[in-house]
C-alpha cells in the first residue's frame, strides 16, 4: 500500500506540507554545496509530496543526469539520458511542469526505460524555469493525478532549489576570487620585499659606504612602514591616525631626528579611509622630499589634526625648507591628492605656498558620515604633542 492508498497518510500530508516545506527551504538556504542541496531534496521531497519515489536530475549539456533518488524501488540513479528522449528533459526544454497520470498512455514516455520500474504516474518540475539547470521528479506506483497542492509544493521546492544553487555558485565564485586575491597580495608582498632588498644591495655595490648606509637606512624604514601598514590592515579593520602618520613619516626622519612634530587626539580610522589617508600622507611626504622641507637636513614638518564640527581636519605644515616654485603645486602629485581627498574621501584640500614652506589642510567627513570613528576620549582629550 502506498502513501496515497492510505487515507491517514493523505490527511497527514494535507496537515503538514507547509511546515515541512518551510523546514526544507531553510535547509536549502543554509546549504554549502551542490551535494548538500541534492541531499536536502532527496531527504525531504518524497515526504512533502507523499509520493512513492523522488529523483533529483541535473542538466549536463544536452543530457540529463539522475544524480540521486529516494524510492520504493530503483529508478535511474547514476544514468544519463539525452534531453530529447527523457521526460525530465522535456520539462527542462519546455520550461514547464509536467504531470502524467498514466505513463502507458503518454507518447512522450520511453516505455522501455520504465518497464522494469514501479513507476505508473509522475510529476516533473524544472529547476529554474527561465533557463533550467535540472528537475525534480515525483513518482507513484499506481495511476494517479497529482493534486494542485502537490504540484504547488514541488514547484516551490524547485524554486528554493534554484535559489540555493545560485547562492552556492556565487559563494564558490566569491571564495575563488578571494583566494586569487590573497595569492596576488602575497605575491605583491614578496615582490615589494624583494624590490627593497635589491635596492639596498645595489646601493651597497654602487655608492660610497657612507652614502650607501644612509640610503639603506631610508629603504629599511620604508620597508618597515609598508610592512606595518600591511600587517595591521590585514589583521584588523581599523588603525589609529597616529599609527598611520608615524608609519608614513618614519622613513623620512632617519637621518634627521627631531625634524617632525606630530600632535592630535586619538582618532581611529576604518581601513578604507586609512588606506586613502595613508596615500595622501605618502604623496605629501614624497613631494616634500622632492621640492620641500624634507629635501634638506634643516627642513622641519608639523603634522596635526583635530575634530571640527563632525569633520576630521589634518594640517601639514613645512618650514625651513628651500623656496618652492608654484609649478610644484600643479604637479601630478597634486592632481592625485585632489582625486584622493575629494573623490574617494568626499572632503576638501587646500595647499598654499608660504615664505617658510608649503602648507596643506585636508578636511574629510568624520563620525557618522565617512565612517571615521574617534576613540571615546577624542572629543574631550587634549591633543598629544610629540616630536620625532
């Protein structure tokens, strides 16, 4: 006696499909692989529909493959059939559910494939109707016409299966992309480290010893700064502005201790803003090394910041450097600074020439806007001043 021969089983089906379907959909939503999805369908579909058997079919090019089943007798697990000669293929190609009360009376059924099975009636629904990737089949051992409820349950299950398959595909693609990105990042780290090492070696080979030592010290400081930022932002999603300023300026103070004054409250930067502000500081320091205060031993630099009306204001002031030509403010570096501050950080930048040197004021959105989060004490604590 099958489930549909038993009135009690029919009554139980009518009372329980909604709850069982919700449970099945929840399991499908949390599935981590295609195999997990197939297993959920295999273990839930037959109970939900009340049939004598179910099969999970996946499309493989021009064929359909019966990958899993749960039935009172063997079906076609592990076998492939052309889409054109299989009723599951017909459902996929025509993008519609098909119900056949008696397979012996339907010319679409390849009778020789069903002759040694228990199947007498069936219900097949494609997985993803717009571009089918598979199907779920339900089978009965007697002539039977599936009810509207049973059709609805099977179609709901196929829709949930299609969504789960797409989720798994996206997660798999994202995981692969992240792995590739991490490999590329590791390779970049290795190349950068090699570049620093090679430059130090070339300096030792081609420069006088005292010059080679000074250059090697600067290169070493650059390498340490790069490594510090890379490790911090790889392990955590925030960094303090003081850590960022120290890391970016350390290489330029190696041969002239005490030339920097750094002051400001404790401000914590989320990594996207930290990366952009780090690039701004690096560009300012590079320009100062080429044209400004950092190009001479006597040059000095004062970097300070404050929170002002919900904005973070960073001030960069050079002094005791050479006279800077106005053309330096129109360099590529200046255009890059403008794009970083205005385009990426949504702020503003002002650069001016003074008799004592270049000054620059960068203002970017603060807490609640661009995501810059000052530490709890930043609003009330006095700025901490320090000379390097």
